[in-house]
């Protein structure tokens, strides 16, 4: 607090990267973020946050930073959500290009429907042991700029995209996704098990390893017309069940896969 309130304040407007380590606050006071008007990279490590962005008692919205491009979270063991479902502070996330989440064991879902991630390009999630799904189907539809998705060692994740009672004949399109990696997901049974068709028009690399319960990639249709590299290892009691779906739904591309 001496730093926040002291003589260094006049330089905060110039700072582009802020790293906080071992902070004992349960959230980051919004007044502090407001001082960093040029902030693009926020790195938070081994701290006590239960949520990242919140108003304290009696605080009012004084405007929110919107230049944040990269958010890295490491060892936030108490973190329950980045911000609450209907928080005004979800606008902090709207211009994120990169989100990296590691060892945040209390998170059950990372991306909530009310949060805006339309500019997100890279999403990496490692060792989040209580996370049961990464996002809802409505959130997945909003990831129109996502290029790379990696999820590793999330032991309780059952599916990546959660079914919200999706209507038939709909679709989820990952418009720019090029690389998808799933590794060490011992509870994962499907990438998505709802009624929508999944489309990956630019996916080139698919890597799935140590997902021993994964039976099918999705329940309905699947389109991956540009897939060039496929690596499925240790991924089912019936190893042909997942690859058979890809063969059925993407027959043309499998002739070009470099085994």
C-alpha cells in the first residue's frame, strides 16, 4: 500500500507490465488497476485472490482499463472465478489476446457466458484440478479470434465445452483455431457432448494424449477440413472409437494426414 499511495504513483501511467507475487488481498482493488492506464500485461502469482477484479464495499465504478492484452495466473489456489457472472468489470477482459492459467485448483469453469473474449487468440490451462469444463457452448461461440487452445493435466475435466441444453441443428464454429492440444485429462470423455455440430475450418494440428476415458470427440457432426497432423495416444479403452469418428466425419482429410 505504501507503493500504491507513495511517490511512484506518477509513473504508473507509463507501466505496460505489472507482476504481483504473494499478495494477501482476496481481490485486486479496482482503484489500483485504474492507475495503470497503459497496462497490457498482468501477471499474478501465488496470491490469495478469490476473484481477480471486484469492487470493495462502498466503491463505485470509476471506469475500467481496457488495454489489457495478456493475463497470466500462477498458483492462485483460492481463485473461484476471474470475475463474477454479472460483474461490470468483465469489460477488463474484452481486449485480452492471451490468457494463461496454471495451478488454480478452485476454478470449476474458467470462461463464464457473461464475459467477453472475442479478441482472445491464445488460451492455455494447466493443472487446474477442480475444473470440470472450460466454457459453456455460448462462450465457445464468442471465441471468434482464438488460434491456439491447450489444456493439460486438469484431472476432473469431463468435457471442454459444456452443454447448455443446446438446440438441435445449431453449430459451434471455432473460426480461427489452428492448434488444439489435450493432455493428461483422465476424466475427459468428450470435447463436447451437446447437440451442436462442431466446426474447425482452419484447424491444422490436433494432439490428444493420456485421455484414457475419451470415447468420442463430439456427439454430433464434426468438420475439420484442413487438419494436417493428428496425434492420438492412450486415449480410450477402445482406441478406434475416437479416431473412427474423425474418419467418418472428416474422411477427405485423413488421406493427407502424415502418420
